[in-house]
C-alpha cells in the first residue's frame, strides 16, 4: 500500500464531497469543506500566534469536541507532534510528561510549568479562511503522535507513532471492519486512548460521518442520538457493554437493523458474552480487536464468521504479521506458548528517549503477552509477561499502586495484582496484599490515602493481610504467586 | 434525616464530592467521577441502603439527583 497521510485523505474528501457531513457535536454539524477550513485556520493561528514549527510538540487535552479535532490535524499539517492527554490527568503525571516532552504549547489544560497554553474556545472563535488547493502533507516517517501508555515501572512511557503508522492502522482497521463513506458512527469512547482516537481517524479517512458523544453514561441521550442520527457504527469496550446492559437491558438491539458494525476492544470478553451479542445483532459485523498503543489493532475477529473461535483473539489484522517467539526470539511451532510478537507498518518506531530495551525482536514488536497460534491462524491469549492490570480497559502498573502504599507508610510491604471484578463489570480490579505489621491494623486509612492520590480505577477494591510477599532470590516480587 | 438528604448523601459519597455541591438538578456528567462507573456505584448504593431493586425501565430515567430522590421515594412509600 502506498502511503497517503490521513490529512491528505481528509483533504481529498473536502474537495470531492465538500458538503458531506464529517462531524457532529451536539447541535453543530461540520461538512468536510468546513472541517478543512477549520483545520487550516487553526494551523495558521498556531503558526502566527505561537510560532509553532515542524518538530515541535503540543499537549492537547483529549476533550471530545470539534476544536480538538481541528487542532489535532492542524498540528500535523504544521509537521508538529500531538500529545493527547486525558483531561483528568493527575498533576504528577502531567509534570512527568511535560519534563519528558518539553511541549511548546498546551491546549485545553492549565499548567504551572511556564508552558504557553490556551483553551479550546480560542479555536472555536477563529475566523474561517479558505485553504489553498495545494498543501504540503505530512511524510511517512515523520513523527505524528506521542501516546503515553502504562510503563511496567509505574512511570508512563511515550509511544512514538509516525504518520505512516497512523495511516497504516486506519487502513488495516477500515479494511477489516468495512467502513464506507455512508457510515455514521457514534463515538462515545474516550479519545485519550488509541481505540477512541483511532475511530475518528478511521471514519474521517473513509469520508464517513462521526458523531461525538461525551460518554455513554446518560443512556437516554445515547439512544436519542442513535435514533436522531441514524447511527450505523459504534465502538465500545466490554465494560461499556456491561453498563449498557445493566442500565437498559437489550434496548440497543432496537437499532440492530441499522448497525453495520460494532467495534469492541481493550479488554477481555468471554465467549458467552460474545454469543449474547451474536444473537442480538444477527446482521451486524461485530469486530473485536486485540491491540496495544504500540501496535494498534494487531488482531481482529468477527463474531459471526469466527463463531467457532470465540475463545481466541482472532487472526492477524490485514497487512499485519504475528508470530509467537521464545525468550531468545526464535519462532515457535503452532500450539506452543510464547510471546506474541507483531510486525507491520502500524507498529511504533519506538519509545521516547530510546527506552527500547527488550521492546523488539528485529522488526517484531514484543507485546509482553503470552499466547499461541493454532493451525488455523487463530491466536489464543494466555497471560502477560508484563504485570499490567486492565481495569475495564484502563491499564495500570501494580508498581504505581505499591509505591503509593509505600508513600503512605514506608514500613509497609505490599504487592498488587489484578483480580476478577466481583461485580462482573470491569473484568479486572486491583487487589492489594499487605504484610501485617504493628503500625497499622486496618485498611481504611490506606484506602483513604490511595483515594486521594490515585485515579479511582487504580484504588484497590480488596485488601488482604499476608505474612510475607513472595519474591525471587534477587528480590523481585512474584505477583503471580499471590493469585 | 429525610429521604432527599439521605439520597444526596449517598450520591455525594459515591462520587466523592461534598454534599453541599449536590443539588436536585445536579446530573450525570457534572462531576468527573459521575461517569458510567459512578452511576453504577450510586445505583448499587441506593439499592443497598433502601433495600430494593430499581426497575430496569426506571434506571434509564435516572438522569439527575431529583430523578433519584423521586424513584427512591416511590419505593419507600410502597
């Protein structure tokens, strides 16, 4: 496949179908022509007011609004890099990321670090100008985004994605799901992560329409939007589906006839839950991916056609190669367990500051997940090398929670693991094992402290006293032994 | 304590804000923690405290504090 940047793809739609609606946010609809005018106006503003240049980095709050979309593509057209961050980002994490990336500008977030910043309203109020008919588009190997992911050490890790990576991901996903320009997708996922942000790119690069919705929390509003906008595509994580079911039963199936596709991902879903969706949506392509920020959507399965393999994570996505390797990097036979490794144009060029130790086996990215491939090419996920906990699709390192427990009381020894959510909503939740000592006899104070220091999904839902924390001879915590 | 205040207290605890910030028209999405998880936590806490289960049809209509107070009052008076 020849490289065509997302920005060029969207530009082409603004020329060939200028009046087609690209984006809808609340009552406001933006055509492809208006979208590019807004992107262009934002680009000129960022260059003239803030002197933004090729290679600069810009932090953008991942607030799901039109101005985010304009800023995102405008920064790319300048040749600068976007660092999308959750609006609710913790101070400590923001400070770390600013230190690591030295952004020239921050959009949509306050900061105390002397970095220039402004709010999204500024973009909204810009006067629209026409864009030229010839534009210099981003190049294949130019850096586009830096996405921060949960590092195994507890510190976030910056994943560098090039324009080539982004274009390849969108192309692979659209090939599998089968998006067309006629699709109208409802986006209720957060866009600070690869899944949600990716949906915007996928829809806009096929000339479709994307409807922005804050979240699914207000179910009535969600169903109203399904109806009013005649939604044909929808993305969700398994925890959203749990929520939708708890709040509204099977009501989503009222829209089944109109839904061409549902994309699922980011966390485990049981074969039984997949069967429920198959029954509710008999004519919808229900596509579930397995992927990482570093290698977006590396495998895909479609529930109806892969009904005999619902216990797998599907096959390698279009244009992606997957193999299982042993710890020396040798390819293993079908059925044998080893590390899932991914190769393709969508795979990151590496981490910020060259923190690439053990990240690759030659051209293959090491996912840190353990699995096997069967003779039909289906991949079975068995566990993780990296001890990341996945709470409803949000990931965290146990070390981050353990270090906060240590901050509460330096005498305390603790280890955290992911356990099955007793309420069955989030898949996994955090459980903390703490060695009992004389200074503390209940978990309440620890829990209160952690609540004040951590995002709520990172706070343990369960605690247990233990006599000791299992460790290797070299002193490394053996969390698996606590399960 | 009347039901309205009790409900407000439960909501405030669930989404970790001061009870003084909870008005009858405070709604889903007004606080960062009142997201889908927050909504589930609130509903479970109300069901536990007042010992009943919301009807699924009713759950969808619970958009703000006033809705919740009303729904609880209906059950308690039954």
